[in-house]
């Protein structure tokens, strides 16, 4: 990292196109975060077809803005209505909503916005320093190491994420199977297309994502309980914390930023894990734990900082190694591949304008979010009172438009609808759909590196163990699988 790189990034980030689409991204992301039951993944999936007509850098700036913007907005519904806009904002309900009932909703919203900004800023600094270093190290990787590290990432994502680890592993396998559908890269023959020319290019990642996370969320929300009506006005004067409260925010925000950054780098964890870990950390270090759950400001500041830091830190492995930190990063990775950009160690050097422009846009976007969040609180409160069945019609309409615009064929709409039903069934029976997306995105790349490695070794599988880094990744993969299946084995051998 040097000043020339930063200057190049600033030139990209402050271009008129980047500013406009960054603003669109963070504004849409904030609105998505405020509205319960949608989530950033569904929003990014719906926006993905739009990016086909944009410059790759501008596309990623907008999609990233939706992602981290949703983390800002997610705390609003949690504090005002005890309804988490995103899964990672659920922990904010514990102390944010009690503050709202005490008449201090404005203070809670202000603390959430400040903590979000500083958490994001901390992770962006780490990304500026460590992503180029990690990319330099990864330049020594061959196809052998890439296959092993992708395998490890998939196993971690499926076993560490919420839900039963074996169900997560099963979803990864399903994603890998879907990834082999289409045209074989080596022979050019069709595989598992069942005579459908629409599947010649493979199963559309955007259609799968929109179905699993957009349509299924709408179905699930419509079949659930109705949402409560919105609150009244929240005055600007009520948003200012006391001096004592401001002084006590520094340590929770710093701890949350560190926890969120470390968790965000790990594949398969995500902001939900980071926010709950930060909340647990604040409880451990607090002198009076009885305050938590009753309106403790540390219970808002720590998790909010961790929440946003993890989102920004997830870009480190995605951009430097081409390994998505979570399912949203997998969709971002898919967007880059669609635009002909190969994420990985060469990205920083071969596309410095994209990398540094994206990084600098994070600073711009976070400043925009601070300016947006406070004045728009009254607007979000009114939107929260709209019945969800009206919003769901608009959501489904945009999903159908986005699916059709990808290929100009109704087949994409049918595919999206099918995976919408599949996603609803998976959620009903406790199968996490996120690992399926990771398997679908990483599967073709794993296959390519696996076959390339065997070509080099003339079919000798020992090549994956002969290289120390690859052997280490494979050993860690076995350890993760063992930790996942050990509880089930213990139950079977336990005497009745």
C-alpha cells in the first residue's frame, strides 16, 4: 500500500458514477436493513441483473453498499419495534428495545450509528493493509493449494454456520452437484442438462440466490405472524447521549471492532456470529452484568461495531484469495466472475483500480450512511407500519423482472420460482441454504483446480499431500469434519 494506490482509489471512488451508485447502494441497503424479513442477500440477488449493464467496479461498489448499508439499517427496527431487520441485528433487540421503551430510542439509534461507523472504519484499515500482503503470499499457490483451501472454506462454512453441521455439509454437496451442470470446460460436452439448452451455461447463480433467499423469505414472512405498527416521531434532540455515556463507548466499540474483524475473515461465520460474540464479550468484562437486557449502551455499541466490522473484513479473503467469507460474498464473487474478473491474488495487481476504488468507496459509503441514517429515522418508522403483504408484491415483482432480464427467457423466472419453493422447504426442515450457494459458486473452480492438479501429477492423488500448505489445509478439513460428526457418533455409541 502506498499513496499512489490510495490516490488511484480516490479517483475511482469520487467519479460521478461511483458516487451515484454508492449512494444508491447504501440507501437501498439501509431500507432493506430496516424492513424485517428481506435481508441484504435477497436485495443483492435482486440487484445482480442490473449490474450486468454497468462497469464491474461500479457494480461492486453498489452491491457492497447494499451489504454494509443493510447492517446500518438493521438496528433501526430492532431498537424501535423489537424486530431485527437482519439476523445479525437480533442481539440489538436485547438492550436497544428496552432503551426505546424508556423513551431513549434516539440515544440508542445514535449509538448504533456511531458504533457502526467506527467498526467499519477499523475493518477497512485492516483491509487496506492485509489484503495486499495476503495476496502476495497467495501468489505462490498452485492449483493444488487452491483446491485444498476451497475445500477447507466449504467445510468451515457448512460446519461453523448456524444449524446442524451435517445438514450444512449436505447442502454443500447439493451445491457442488448443481455446479457441474452445464458445459464441460475440457471436452465442451453438455453435462446433466436433460436436453435443456437454457442449462448449457450452467444453473444460474443469480436465479438460485433470488429464489432461495428472496422468494422463500417472502413465502415465509407471509405465512408468519403480522408485524406491529410503527412508532410515533423520534425527535433530533432525543438522540444525543450524555457525556458520561459518550466516554464509556470507546472501549466497547474497540472490542467489538476487533472481534468483528477477526470473525469476518473466517469463512462461514458472518456478522450474526460476530455480533453475538461481541455481546458475550461485553457481558464478561462488565462490572455489573445485571444491566444487560435492560438498556445497557455497551450491549448496543459492541455488537453494532462487530456487526459492521465483520462485513468489511469479509472482503479480505474474498478479494485476496477468491474465497468468499460468507454467502453474500459468494454472490459478490459470482458478480465478479460474470464480469470476467478472476478474484484472487492477481486481482490487486491486475485490477488496482477495481480493488482500491472499492476500498476507497467504503469510506465514502460509510460517511454517506452517517448522514443518511439520522435524518431518515422518521421515514423508516413510517415504512415499518406498511402491511407486509403490500411490500411482498413489490418484492416479487422486482425479482421476476430481474430474473427475466438476465437471459430474456421465462425459464429464469421458472428456475427462480422453483428454488424459492426449495428454499422455503429447506428453511422449514432446518437445512441452511447458504452453504448450497457457496458450493454452487466454488464448485466449478474446485473442479477446474482439481483436474488441473491431476493433469500435472499424471493422475497421482499424492500431489495433494506432497505440498506442505495443501496437506495442512486438508488436515484442517478432516479436523473440521471430525468435530462436526463427533456429537452424532457419541450419541450412537452412548448406552440407553
